[in-house]
C-alpha cells in the first residue's frame, strides 16, 4: 500500500487557561480539549515523484515545510530513520483556516498516523505524539484526539471521561487573530478571571453537560481588541439565547463554540447564525 486517506478532526477548547510565561518563551497552559466531527481529508501518496509537498487548492497555504503537514512528514522520516524522498500530501480543507480549531495541526497529525501505517514504522500513538511535539503544540493532542486535559505547551495530555453525546455549533467570524499578540496582551494585563478547570473535569466525570456548559471559558476572550471582543460576545450571546448550555471561543480564536443537548436547538442556532456568518458548522464530539 502506497496511498491512504485519513480524516483529520477539528479541535475545540471547552476551557483554556494560561498559568504563566515559561523561561523557554512559551506559556504554561491548562486546557480541556475535544475533537469534533468537522474534518479535513488528508490523502498520502508515498513515492509520488516531486519531493515532499502539500496540495490543498488554497493558494495562500504553503506547500513546503512551512505547511505543518510537510513539517510532520519530515519529522516522521527523521524519527523513523527512513530515507524516502517523495510524498504528495493532498488536503481537502473543511476546517476553517486560522480559526482556533487546530486544522493545520490535525492535518499534521493525520500525516503522522498515515505514514506510520504506510511505512510500517510501528510507532505507538504515544510515540507519534512525541514526534509531533517538534511540529506544533497542538499536534500531540491531535494525534490522540478525544477528550483530554492538555498541559505544558499542550503536549502533556491526560485522557478524560468522554464528552457525553451532544451537539456543538461552531461559528467563525470573518476576521483573524494574532496568537502572539494575544499572549503579549495577556502578559501585559495579567488578568485573573480564569476557568474552573477542575470543575469542568468533574462535570465530564459525572456526564453533566449543564455543569460543563457553565464552566466553559477561555482567558483569551478577555484580552481581545475591543471590536473583536464585542463580536465574539455577540456570537456567544446568540448561542446562549438559542439554547446553548455554554459558549466560549476556541483556542486563540476567532471561532466560537456553543454546546447543546438538543439537536433541534443546535440546528436552529446554526441556521440563524448562517444568516450573518459564512462559516458555521453543526458538529458532534468524536
């Protein structure tokens, strides 16, 4: 077998907390993460002449090692001690780009998993996650997926009891957010409003969606520029008014997620948001 297609699920943050700056220039994070059914499709053609490259049909996405999928392929090859030279990575994008939902990281994780299968390298999922640490902070989580507590830069992962069956509406407003700028603003403001991470994990352990919804929070929301903050708050309010048990921005944004226990309410909320926003998705946990 030299060709393989894999699904690359999006990631959302049920909580996101920053514990402080680290000496290595990163920040110490604590996040409850969840993979969802919105997926890219990643096809690997090992041995296809042309070097190691990525194709997506999106002109603004890099095709070389600046693309996390290619970086993952190079990291895998080195870790496995292999010498193949040609790999075509074809990415069918469904996850929004630069959205706080780990689309690029999930594509990279799919490359790691796919190459492990195609080459017979025999890495365990945990070993693949460690290979992914050098590619990006979210890549280890995306290798393993599911419901997890992410600590450190995001690479220290503790599996949690799965999120109960529910419906998640994602809405991405039409602006981008600079992750480094948000970290700088957080460092400057030293805000202290933080999520109840332990309470969120306890709610998961009890299968209590209502209690979990009440604890959804992302500290980045407090350091957004004022205009962006108002729009994020507007989307959150619309989701709550439509019946969401909780709503929060995912990652460094700008995607907002709403947690619903009823599909009809989630569908109605998605339909209403689609009247204003182009990128709205109704998903489920996976």
